[in-house]
C-alpha cells in the first residue's frame, strides 16, 4: 500500500478509523463464528499443560520449563492485549463476498458497481497469495480496505450512528465543522476538535475545481486541443462511432481495462481518486468535458 493511501486513512478522525477497522474484523468474525484467536488458544493450552508448578517432574532431567509457567502470559508482556487485530493472519484479509456486508455496516452503499469494482481490482492484485486467501472468491487486505473506505468517507457527508457515546460526539463535531467551518463555537472541547479538522488537508472536490477553473483551464480550447482530447478520449471507446463519443463517460471499469492492455500497474483507489478529482457527474464518471479539463491540467495538450 503506498504512502498516499495510508495518509488518506491517517487523516480521518479517530472515530472513523475505529469504525472502518471494526467493520472489517466484525464482518470476518460473522463469516467464521467458531474461529478462536491464537491468544485464547495459547492460554487454554497453558492452563492444561502447566498445572504442576514451575518444574516438570516427569521429564527425567529435572529441567525447568520457564515459558510454561502459569503466570508467564501476564508477567512477560510478550502477548498482545486482545483486540480486533489480535486474530492472526486470517483477519488480515476479508473475502470479496463479505465486502457488501461490511460496507452496509458503515452505512455505505453495499451494491454500488463502482465501489465493488474497485475492491475486485484490489483483490486481483493479491493473485491468491496470503493466509486469508479463499481461492477464486478473492480477498481484500486490511490496507486496501482502509484506503478505499477513506476515499469513500471523504465523499460522504454523513457516517451513520455510532455505537459508542464518545464516537457520537466526535462525529457531531466533524459534521458541524464541515457545514460552517468559520462559525465561532462556545464549547472548548468542540473548538479543540475543530482545530484538528482545520489542519487536515482536504481533497479537491468538484466545487473547488469549478471555482479555480480559470487558473489552469482556458476559457475555450483551441481546435487543435479539442481534437487531441477527442482522439485520446476515443481510445477508451474503440467500438463507438465518432459521432457518439461526446455522449460517452469513462468509468472505473474503462480505466481498469485500458491499464491492463497497457500493462500499467495503477492501484484501484488511485483510479477512483483521479476520476473523482475531475468528475462533475453524481455517478463519479468522467465525461468528455471533464476529460478535457484533466488533459489541460496535466499539461498533455
């Protein structure tokens, strides 16, 4: 996972990070309800085999087995505290089939074709490797799950009800800050949260792109620039007649298909971020007009 994707996740408020991780691990537990964590298994084995004291008398040599002492699990500090991440390498991946359920627990659309396509691309990058692999079904790593959810939460104004009271307070402060970032607040606690949110870099959205358009987009494209953009746009739709090209829109699936043909390695979340940066459509697709803006901004024409 690249540094930018990790930064997207780390910039989220802590309550959203906890929700994203909790949805990941709780969904895995629902899929495998009988799985027992390594820590619990080790403690049970310790209780069964180390009941005679510190010295194992039947071994013949009288050796002291220090690691099997009854209290060694607490005194040495080598075993991590039990939490959602203490479920071993199995929990480092979630099956594609469980992704809709995990998304639904975050109040994100569970059947959105664009989002599911991003997760399928992320799963294909693993090529069936890892402890969490489930054959042809495909798996998504925790890092990929965090990266995609971070992008999705930056484009959703609400994040649903919280399970913990402190999470609800954090969420309310975050929504209020987004609605009126310049409004003075009476609460010292809220002002502290607001300061943190103001320091958080914001991804360029469509409104900002439109307001700053004049800084890098000409008032009108020259005929040569427009023709170059159209010819490049047509590469994504090789079977579409030229007169129908202005009606087409580039989707995530189109980007994935072209990058595969070109043997390019572009992560699914990077594709999604690129389209969202220039898209003016509710479905996060890129029209010919959006594509022209992207070409000019990238200095390609």
